[in-house]
C-alpha cells in the first residue's frame, strides 16, 4: 500500500453516476490534475463505487454518464483505483463486477489514506 | 498559512457557502492568508451578479466581493460549470450570443487547472460541499 502514498493528489468520490454531477465533476478534476503531470489516486467510497460497474446505460436519462471518463483513466496514467471494501459489499458487488482492476481497502489502511497525500479533494 | 477554499455547494440551498464564508473570515481574522476561493459544481451560483436575497439575509455574493476587496482573495469560477448553469461574463455572453451577462469582476471565469495549481501553491485547500 505504500505506492498509494506516493501520489500527489487523492480524489475521493462518494457519489454515484446518477442523481448529481458530483462524480463527473470529481473525475474531471482528476483528469485535469493528471494532464498537469500530477500523480493521481482515486478512492471510490459509498455510492461512488457504482461508478465502476461495467456496461452502464446513460442515454435514457439524457445525460452523458461517466462510463466514458472511467474508460479514459488509464490514458491519463491514473492507475491507482482504490475502493472502500465495505461499500462494495453493501451493494452486493464483487471486484469481478467492475470494469477495471481495483485495490480494496478497509480499516486503518483506508482511514490513513488521506493523511498520506498532500492534497485531497472530496466529491 | 496560505489557504484556498473549494466551494461546491449552491448559495442558500446548502450550508456549504455560509460555512465557507465564515471559515474564510475566521482564518483571515487569525492572521492567515486566503489566496483564492474556487467555485465549482453548484458553487458557481455564488458568482451570480444578479443575486437579490431578502434584505434581512446575508448577501453572499456581496460578502465574497468584500473578501476580495479587503484581503485580495481571488474569486475563481470554473468556466465549464458556470456556462452550463447560465453564469457568463460579458465576453462569454457575447461569444454565445446572449443579451446579458451574469458574472462580473472581481469574479473570474477560469479553468480547473487553476484549482489544481491552488492545491500545489497553498498550504491548505479546504473543500466545502453540499
């Protein structure tokens, strides 16, 4: 887990793809930071884990959705995708249901994560 | 310490804007510096030039402007979040063929890069969210 502490920016995403644009706005901030050469880690917590579910539709809602953005993360060298284990279990999902490989975090490793980053943005 | 604030909450809908303003005033009173407030997500509504709250309520827009005038805090508004919510300065209004503008100085429309830059330049970047 020491590798996670080496990034410059931690973006915490606590909102799902539907209901508000906080997830999209948080992802946009992460992409811009990565484009500026910062090393970015993403932490999906709570409803935010729903962002990672594969094969989502967004057209019926008249919104663009966030799937395409999640798809682009690796192009921006955002490879550290962290997920709150309890949040994933709460919605009955397993890592194999997600569209990209993630690291599951819980307990003291999860709670010490913000302190190991110089800048934390929470959406 | 050099602080910056990221404000995501809409004024009057959520506590976030009031809390951010009170935090800004408190840190300045303690002798710290407030480099900038970055308005993003629904927080961009704090830059609405035409806001006219009842007289017995705090005028958030005027209070942000006072913060700029008295302490030199820059008031930076995410341009992408602002445009889609109808918050345009004179230049953007002209560019999009709109009859009026809803944002004026000292608020500045700027990009998310500014937020990332603030994170690097300041000792503390504090988020206020709904």
